[in-house]
C-alpha cells in the first residue's frame, strides 16, 4: 500500500509501456512493425567493428524509431578486448546513430558510477538500470546503493528491480518478486520509474507489480497480430491489463516520449 501510494503520488494512474523489436547483433536485420517504439540490439558484440556496423545498418533503416543497444557490461568487455576506452567505444556507437545503451546491468559493471557517466559524456542516454542476477537477501541495502548511485550520476530514468537471469535451482515466488518491486519504489525515491519486463515476467506478474509500485512496462511485443483479431493483439492486451489494474495506459517510445496525443 505504501509503495502504491508513492507510485500514484509521482505518476497518478498513468502507466507507460513501450513496444520493442529486438534484433540480435549477429543477425541480419529483417523488417519490423512500424508501430515499434524502440528497436533494441540484443546480444554481446564480438568486436567493436561488429557493434558499430550493426548500429549503422539498423539506424539507416529505422525510419526515425529510437535505436538502443547492448548491455553496458558487454561494452566494457569489448572496449578492454579492443584496447580502447569505454568512452571511445561509446562515442563511436553514438556517431553511428545509437541513441541509448539498452541496459546497465549494475551488478556486472566494474565501476557503475564511472561507466554510466561515460554513457552520458558520450552523448548517449541510458534506457534502464537492470540487475543481472538476484541480489543478496538484504534487498533493502542493495536498493539503498542504487539510490546512492543515482545521487552520483543523476541520469537513471528507469530501474528494473527483477533479475534478468532466473536461477532454476533457486526459484523465486511471485510474492518475492512483487515485494522487491515495492521495496524498490519505496527506497529508490530519486529514480522516476520502476519498471517490469513484460516479455520476461509475463502479463500476470507485470499486472500485479503495477499495483505495488511499478509504473512502466518494458518490452511489449510490437507485432500487430492482425490474424488473431484486434482485441488479441499485444497492444490491446497490455492496455486491457493496465486498465484492469485500475490504471491508465499510455504508450511511450524508447526516448520516454509519450505517444498518446491526449497526454501532455
């Protein structure tokens, strides 16, 4: 209840979501739905040359859709292997047309503050701060460190508190997951949005998380799904789920620009 109160005080009933097309860095880019709000390059680049070439190729065909890419820890590794600074690599990617680093996996970064600052200095934005693996049992202390990190860098727009990698040997429960979401909203009061991943955690957990502090839904499919009927498309499903939680769905793009003309 406390987390929901904080969330509503900050965002009222508004709940944003973004439709994402994921393109593997090592694959040739195909066509993507024009409704996509973000084109995200996924996977670890094998080299600086591959990363830059992939960005150029996708940006050239993106038609103005924001292009994000890569985990920041993978770019750290790539810069080490290439014998260049992280900033130099980020600047090359920015010059190739990349707008956002897709995620900063805070528990894998050598120096989170410094690396995130390099993203900003290179002229890029950070799409979201993420957690690769389940943090320690003391989630509160971990989230206080995230709040301290934001006080240092000031550029974190969204934090996704649920881990990207799920250990089947140590599974979490839905109760554990939504408790972490609520704690994140209460403790990390200087990050605007608490995010849940639709594709990774599914519509049911995402819907519950929205009532316990989350206000942004990432990675909704951009497929139109016309063959299934309009009411069964991913767009209608996410809107329906958000409204069923008593909230107002508002679509955004990767730049966090609102796409609903009714919202100002």
